[in-house]
C-alpha cells in the first residue's frame, strides 16, 4: 500500500529533478532514472486516484482538448513597454525619469535582454500553480493553464528558498519562448511532413501555446523565462534585481539582469547584449531598461498601456531588399504544391538568399506578392528565407500577379484543396514528381541512407518507367543497374550494396522513409518503439495512435489514412518480401556512454558524422545539435567552428578524433 508520505516524497524528488534539468540545465540523474520514477508516479496515481494532486509532475501532459479558452481577468493589469528606436531616446527617458523624481542626480537601472516570445501570467496560491493566461489586451486574457502545465520549465509548485520561505500567493509574468535549435528541429520535421514551416520562433511558440489540445502543445519544445512578480505588499522586494534573484530561488527560469548605476552604464549594457545576440540560445529583439528601485517605480507610476519606469531599446531587424524574378511551383512527395519565389540573389545575415517559400495562395494574396515586386526579405529564425512585405511604392505597373495552377504542373492532373484551402495537392498518385520526391526522401541519409541514389539518378529511374514506387528499387538486380545510361560497373555494384545494407535499417527508418504525412523522424521512432512492427499499426484505431506519446490528432488521422490505402499495404508487403527488416532496430546492451550527451563538429576522417552518431547511440549516448551546459563531450574534427568555441567557453570536455575512438572502442 502506497502511503501519502511516499507519494509526496516521490513528487518532491521529480520536482527537484525537473528544476535541475529544465531550469538550471544541470541534470543530476540519468534520463532513464527520471523516466523510471515518472512511470512509478503514473502507476501510483492510476491505482490510487485519490492521491492525485494538481501539482503532480505526471499531470503535465494529457488533458482533454478545450472547446474554447475561457477569459481571464488580470489583476494587476499586464502592461506593454514603450519602445526606444535609438540611443538618443534612452537619454530622453532618463531625463524624464530624473525630472519626475525631483531632478535626481542619477538613477540605478536594471538591464536585461528583451525576449521575443508570448507574454503570459501565472497565478499561484498555496504555492501551487492555479491558473495561467495570455496577456490579451492587458485587462483580459485567455486561460491556457492546461497548455502551460506541459512546459517543463514552469514550476507546478514553488520551491522554498534557502530560508524556507515560500509565498502563499504569487503572480509571475514572463515569456513563453522556443529556443532556436528547437525551432529549427520543429521546422525540419514540418518540412519533412510537408507542413508549412513557422516563420520564426515567436510565431511557433505563440501558435503552440494557444492550441486547443494540450497534447499538441506538449509535443512542441517550449521554454518559459520570467521577469516580474507581484506579491502581497508585506512580502515585496526592494529592487527589481532582488525580485529576479528571488524568483530564481523559487524555481523559475529567469533572465540575466545587470545593475547599472547610471543611464550611460545602462546604454553600455544594451550594447553588450546586442553584441552577444547571436550567441544567445533564443531570439531577442532588444534590451529592456528598468528603474531598479521599486519605490521609485511606484512614484513614477504607469500610463494606460505602459509603465513610466521602463523602456525597451529595439535592435535593428536583419532584413534586406531584393526583387521577385519569378514564382514556380514545387510538387512534394505527398503531392503538396508549394509556390517558391525566385529572387535576385541577396546576402542576408551572411548567407546568400536566392529563393523564398511562399507557402500557399493565401500567403501570396495576403501579402499581395507579384512577379517583379521589390520586397523585403529576412531569414526567418535566422534559417528560412521569407518575404516580409512588398514595397508598393517601388511598383512600376509592369508587375504580374501569380495564381496557383488548377492542375499539377508535373503531370497535368486536377488539384484538390484541403479543408481550409491552405494546401493544394495533386490527385494523381502516379504523378512522376510525387514518385520522384518520395524516392528521394526514402533514400535520404535520415531515412534508409541508400548511398549513391541521388536526385539525378532518381529522376532518371522515374523517367525510364522502371521505378514507380520505393518497392521497385529492390526488384532491380546489379545487371539492371548496369543497363542504365551512364551507369558504370562500380557504380552499379555500389548501389546494389547500398540497397542490401538498407534492408537492415530497421522499422524506425523505414517508417520515416515511407513519408507518412505528419510523421517525422521523432514520430517514427516512438511509433516503432510502441508498436514493434507493422501488424498492430495496420489495425490500430485513430485513438490508439493518439495514445502514443507525441502523436496528435492530425498525425493519427494521417496514419489511419495511410494504412487504409491498399496501395501502401502492397508496398509494405513487397518490402517485407524483399527482405527489409520491419522490426525495431536491435537494442544494444552496451551502455558505456549511458546518459552522456555528445555534440559532433568538424570533419572526421575515420567515419562520417552520421556513422559516428550511430556509434554513440549504440553505446547508450545521445546526440545534440548544439553545445549547452548539458553537453558532456564535444567531438571536434578538422575545421571545427563555433561549436568548438562554445565548448571552450563553457568548459565542456573536447575530444579529438583519436580520443573519441579510444572512448568508444
């Protein structure tokens, strides 16, 4: 029989592990141990529902979808910040504050980065998170408590500080953000599944938090940073920096704040923040300057929309001007038609940009983009080129409007529109462009990794009529490959060998390679681990798919549609007959690197980066794309760049190639 005390102790342990991992970036137990304890807590709550409490770590994910968001009344009001567009305006701000404070000689300021996210407010009572809401108009927001509970860096319960003090009532204000690396990964997954990528991390965070289904929010890698608190008057702080320090002690993730004795020092701090803008793991669009003394803040007061004691210095956006030369339509592996703008080449943030996705006809119409237009472009989230807006005043009258075609540009078949008319698709399952892109995806490094099967060869295969599905690849013998134009003896042998190797790739890679809509690499991995084969997936209901961690309603619908299509079942059967493994990849018992996180950078001579990553995974380690405090080792090959520098700054152990090979051998 589980006692309430044992249940509370287990909750406390998991709260602490969450805090160390998600707030301090300093985990104290391996992931496997955390997962084991979480399962233990879930089992207890399932068997003893009377013990379940609102602050349980097991209650972060899985709430039922909401039909709509309830209104939330903010008290005190959530204010915006006045903007300063230049350093001169900061001087005017300081002069105004000193004048209102009886011509004070100097004011101490607090300076911090201005996060580019979604403003939220959390309400705690008895130390437990009771409600969370968006800012809305400042007076009234939307209640999104269930969604905010899925964000691991938001404490469900306030941690007592070193003195044991924990406020009974507390309101905290902050920003929900998405780290740049997580944003890139999310967009890679969306592009893989032919969903439109998010324009920037802020849009991704805002769209994720306001999902009616908290399970979708839980799938998105969100973070939260806090910058203000409201307490009963008797417990208030003396300064803003003291407030931030105390929030950190109570378990909240907070920004770095610099105390500045004068406006000149505050301006210098703003410049330092802008200089290290690229080194930060999240997007910022400026710096915030606040009067540090809370009593002086009270004397300065507030305007209807913003406080008089704070101002935001906005940094210059990274944008350039270019011309739309043409618009063409790409056909993806699921038949989705995507308009792409061809641009006069322009350098944006150090990268030459020649193309920008226009997503769909709605986007083109909304921005009124025409061929020949002069436009402002930016690299959304510093990754994906996008057209921000058209410079109407530069139009000559010779610009041409663009309308999405009514028939597929690759095969001439009719186009169907999605329910919301956002996505146009070719209706011909035998469309050569669809077949070509499907095979390219199947052969890619992230999927079946069929070396030598590049874009040009895939196009020749499809044009020849010999390959109309991925299953046809395994019907071709070495002699068949040699018969293709410009295919030498060695190339034919290499392709045949690569196809043979791919048969052992395992269920995870095969699932991903089949290109099921909404199923990226991560979704394929969890499906393979859950179902252990195709048999159960063939008959699984939409609800059974949604029971799988990270699989939401849209992905479940697409999975069910995929397995309902006899053509897909025939391809799977043919792949099985060809000898492809449809079981999960072999689980390795070598755990010498268990729980360790590696980052690979530079050129390795003994193996490709992908092979090195697989070696690490086979020994229980994890691969990360960026260096952080949670990184255990950086493996540095030749010409290693910024990741190596970051590792040196953080004091992360750096392994040369020979040292890495010694470690894994």
